[in-house]
C-alpha cells in the first residue's frame, strides 16, 4: 500500500528526506500479515559468541574478565548482535528454547533466562569501550570473584546444552550444596531445592541476584 502525503511548501526545497520530489513524500506501508501468509519468525541468534568463548575464558583469565551488561528492556538480543559485529568482546546470552504453536505450525522461540542482562568477556578496556559506545547498554556490573563467576556461567551453559528444561527462579533461598556425579551435568556444582513435583538443581549468580534451575533425579 502506498500513501501519498502532501508536503508543506518551502520545507527543504531540495527534496524530501528520502530523496523524493519536493511536492510529496511516499510512505510505503508493508503489510506483513495477509490472507494465507504467515508472519515471519525472527531467526535464532547464538547464545554464545564466539563459539570458543568458554575455552578462551578458561585460558585467558589473567588478561580478560567477565562482566554483566545491564541493558534496556527488550535490547538483550540487539546488544548481543552489536557486540558480535564489533568483534572485540565476546558475549554469553542465556537462552532457553520453547516450542509453541503459531498460526497452525510449531515454532521454536528463544526465551531470555535473565531479562536485562548480557554477560560479556574480554579485555577490561574493550568492555568499557563497548559500555559507552554500544546503544542499549545502561551499566556494567563487575564481579571481583572471577573464578566463581566463570564456574557458574560454565555450569549454566552446561545446563542449557543438556537439553533439559531450564526454569528461572524468582527468590534466593538457602539449600544444600551438591555436585552432580552422573549424567550430562556431571561435575557441575550448585544447590538442590525441592518443589512440589521434583528435586531441582539450582545455579545462582549472586552479583545480579538471579538464578535458574533444572529438574534432576536424586540418584545422580
């Protein structure tokens, strides 16, 4: 659909902002939803970039650090993609995948586990530069205990790669510290909590007061 809107005379006589004739501006309204045509689904984005981020983080802990960018609402994925384009800082955006029915078809939707946060890893100067230059970043949260943060993020990445459903938890509560000794989460440490249905293995990030959990069998 094309709408032709008259322009005010004497305004920018050299032409419109879109390079159109001065006597009109064409506003092209693209109809995304038509009869028999499904709305497009946003393509998935990588939750970890580069793919070797955690291997590099383990080897370069002396020169690089983990931080958390606090970002504007609904800007987590945009900030992550801008970091990828910049290339100077790696990121970890914890995403869970949920299958939904949409317009008579099943689609996979990426959900944020920690809305408002993007974890970044790199040289402190590069991170500071991104903090001020990447649109959407509000603040940078630093964690003095880098070893503990790296261990928690690695465990969280393992949970997401296990294929089990990972659930955000709302409150921080005391629990029993455990280490998983079998299965795909073997070697990961965390806290076990119990809800009405099953035991859940909990990983919490104290410095941003967030945590996630996954159902586990007590035998492991």
